C-alpha cells in the first residue's frame, strides 16, 4: 500500500533531517552505497579500485595502499617507488613510498586526515576518512565479524593485503585487509581495521604502513548544502506519528519511496505539494530511509521512528 500524502500544517521550528546521500554536490561522479542499519553512506569501493568487489579476493577491487595522512599523490600506488628519506613537510616533495620508520613525517601531525577539511584528506569532495568509531559501528551490523561478514556487508570489503613500511613489499594478499581510520593511537600509530578470513577487529598500525582507504560521506557537509539550497526539510525527526515534509518547487511532482532497516520498500508515492505529510503511526520503531528521486539530486533522508 502506498503511503498517503496530504497538506500539512507548518511548524515554526523545523528540525533539519540527517542526509544520507546527495551525490550531485560532488564534482566527481562518486558511486555510493548506504548501510540502512547504520544510516551511513560510503563510497562503494576502495580508493584506487576499478570496480565493486565480486569476491573477497577480487584483485580489481583491492585499490591503493595509503600511508596514513598522505594525499593521493602517487605514493599509494602498489607499483610506486620507495625512499628512506623521511619527509619534513606535510606534503612530501615526491610521490615515493617512505620506508624504514613508523611515521613518514617528522615532526608528527595528528590533523592530516581529520574530517573533510583535513590537510591531506585523500577522499573526494564531501567525503573523508572514517573514524575508528564509525568502522566499529559498521562492523556491528555485519552478519559475522570476519572476512565473510565483511564481504557480505554493503561495503563488499576485500582481503587486499598491506604494504610493509620496512621493505615496501606487499604481502598477505587474499589473507588480510587493513582499512585506515582517521583516529590516531599514540606516537607513530593509528587505529586500523584489520580483516582476515577468521576475524575482523580494530588494531593499531604504523602510519608509514600502506593500507586501504574506504571513504565515508560527511553528513555535516551535506546538511549544510541542503540548508543553503533550501530544497527539503522533514520534521519532527525522530518522529512518533506524522512526518512533515517541506520541499521547494523543483521537487514537487517527484516520486519517493520509504525503506526499512532491511532495505525493503514499504511505501511509495508522489510529492504533490510543497507541504506534505507521511503517516508513520502504524510503523514499528526503528530507522527508515526516505528516498526522493529528484532528477538532478537524488536525496536519501534518515528518519528515526519512535
């Protein structure tokens, strides 16, 4: 049964929703995937990968291996040359993979990958390196905390190996995958998600090691964009009974659908008015995703029902 839409009474105080994805804000054509259980939106493949993984050992989905805190400058390529000269600047003067130390940079800087405005954020516009807490949340939604669960997840993670900071060689292909976080963990080390066929867990790795990067969409950036563009607001959020929707004229006539935490479509309809409502009274408590199929900016909105 499609949900009925009707004109709703505007409240003076509008609570801005959490945007899951709005891909049109990016200059690049970034392909994404949303985990409806966590409400997080990610790039659908590792940085440097040519495709979404078809298996946990899909070499075309392995991608690049980054030293923590460095830009996408060429050092991350699996075939890049090496040097033992430690960089004295946040952006090295070359694109070489730096060997022989725990940290490729001296002195240490903990702010290189902190958020979308991190000095050397390697991710596309609107994306950033995830925190350890965000990876932990992602793991909690997997069917199992091991390689099988990692690949079965929406992110289709692989055992892409890692690059040694001591020798520059790439090892453990098909048996281990390390995924970077932005979270630091003592001098020269950072939190890193490690995945093997038997276990997935958060650990520490040296900043000069080479590991995969999977970028996460920054919700605050997208919320700011929506506020500025004034395309849509939904309120209250969390919602108990009636979800109010306020849209600008360019979204009138656009179709929408609502999915539950399992990704199942449970309702759909058309946004017929600038002020509309969705009756969510009969729905179970939990996380839902409202998707609006705008021609220019497909939008997904996280809605919490209580």
